[in-house]
């Protein structure tokens, strides 16, 4: 998997978890679906943050995540006292071009061999995760390696 480094345009990737679950946009939510011919998985646009004040080399590269072909980006916010993954209408290149880092939209992209994980910058220790069951929302979890999958395989599409 090519390392995502600083650039002025997003790299585009297909994404799946170890159980071959893809990310699918359903209304304003991302949910899991088994990778198959009748599933329209999203492509993930990833662009590095050009601001370094939040960088932590031990955690990986600072990136913005967007849904390719839309103006939607992933972000983290607190809902009912707990960090939650949300989709907001924000083009990732608009986030990239801001004068300061847009912390709720930033993730540490950490490569672990052939897989990647995405940790929230706003909520350290919280990772993007998929459930092992079809149709479940993509969430944030603190429990890596337990019920939810926090490791993903990225496949370049550009």
C-alpha cells in the first residue's frame, strides 16, 4: 500500500475490512455490506493535513477522509457524551486549504503491515470500526481487536 504523504489532491482508495465488508453510503450514514457485484462501495478520498501542529509521528500521518464523488467528509463529534463518527458536508480539499488544521475532521492514518487504521485526533484512542454484520453503521470504538474491526485494507483507485 503506498504511503499517503503530503499532496495537493486526494488519493482515492477502495476500502474493506478483513471480513470483506465494504463501506456503503446509505442516506447520510456509512454502513457495512459484503463486497459483491451488487454492492456499490464508496471510494475513500484521503489527503494529508498540511498543518503540523497536531502531528504525532508515533501515531501515523494526519489525514482528512472524504467520500469520493461527493462533498462529504468524515468527522468526529460527541453525541450523548460519547465520541461518534459523523459525515458532514465538507469537501476534503476545502478542509485541506483552511488556515488551521480542522481537528474534528482529522485522523491519524497508521499503517500496520498490509492494513491501515484510522484514529480520531479529537478523541485519542478512538478508532474507526466496522461491525461483522451487514448493514451496521461504521462507528468509533476504543476496543481494538475485540468485536469490531479496526483494521482496513486500502486499494489505490487512482
